[in-house]
C-alpha cells in the first residue's frame, strides 16, 4: 500500500481492512530511521488514533502494537513506543476484563475480582474494569450478611422460596457454585415457576463448565419469562464457548 493510500484510508469502513493496511505499511519499513520511514510511522500513528476516536477502543490487533513498539524504539520515537505499550496493556486488560465480567455474570465474585483487579492494575484507564471491580467487591463484602439474613428467614419459614434463593445467590457470590446448586434445587422444588432460580442455576452450571445442563435451565427460564436477561446472556455465552473451545476462564 502506498503512503498516499494509507493517508486517505477510512478506518471506519473496516477494522480488518485497517489492520491489513497497517500491516502492509509496517512490512514496507526498513529500519524505521529514514525520513520516509518516519513519515510512514507518523501516518500509521495517526490512523491508530483515528481508530481510537471512531470506535472508542484501540485497533483489535495486538501483534501490530508489538511490532510497532519495537520499530518505534529503534527509531527513537518515544511517543509512539509509549502509545503502543499502552495499547498492548489495554488489549490484555480487555481480555482480563472479559473473563472477570463473565465470572461476574456467573455470580462468582471471588474469581471475578481476581481478573478485574489484574485488568485495572494493568490498564488504569480501562473504561469499565475498575467500575466492575468495585461492584464485585461490594457484592462479596455483603455475601456473609446476606447468607445469615436468609438463614434466619428460612428458620422462620422453611417454605419461603425467596429466602432460599437469596442464600443460593450469596453462596455463588462467595465462589461456592457447586454447593449452591442444591439450594437452587430447593428453590425450584418450592417454586417450579421461579424463572430467576432456573436462570441463576443455569449461570452457576455454566461457571462449572456444565454447559448442556445450563442450557436446559436457560430454556426453562425463558419459557416462563422470555425476556430473562440472565438466561439470554447465558445462552450467548454457551454459544461463544462452543465456538471457541480453546478459550479458558
């Protein structure tokens, strides 16, 4: 790709097209120190900034930032080198945040905090990692008190499904997904039409990697409440995991 074509590239048309164009431009660089190379690096930098502005996130191509960082370092372009390192960190933080947010969806705040904290430390300017970390920490801090309160309600009225549900949810928050399953079953035995219990049990099963069982729970929940956001998200995640078998939480 010629430098003029790169200059006129509309980054909003295609993220992949932009990635390919920048890769080609990088491939045409020599040592990064010549006047032509420096001009090309400036144009590449401007296109990367255009992506940031257009999509409110960096170009989703960590290999480009790794390559550029080395070239920028050799060319003594400290601004571009620093920018590339920031983006590498941000992309890594995005992956960590996705894992943390997924655990937060499952309800497990212990695992969520582990990933969200790492994301927030790696990229302090990440738009949501710190927000979700605080959310998870607040939920975890209240979990023991919620269990105690639920157990008091259960002692008073063992047939109260809502109290059992609160206990199960708080157990999941503490990372006790397996133990919570029997409590969800108790809720469902008391209230078979409790869509929240069905969907939450599905989320816990998904967190344990028991996807087939989870899907059954989500389907049951959506029969009762078609708009169940918990069930819908669970189904989307199940589809994602099926399409990405190498992905590990």
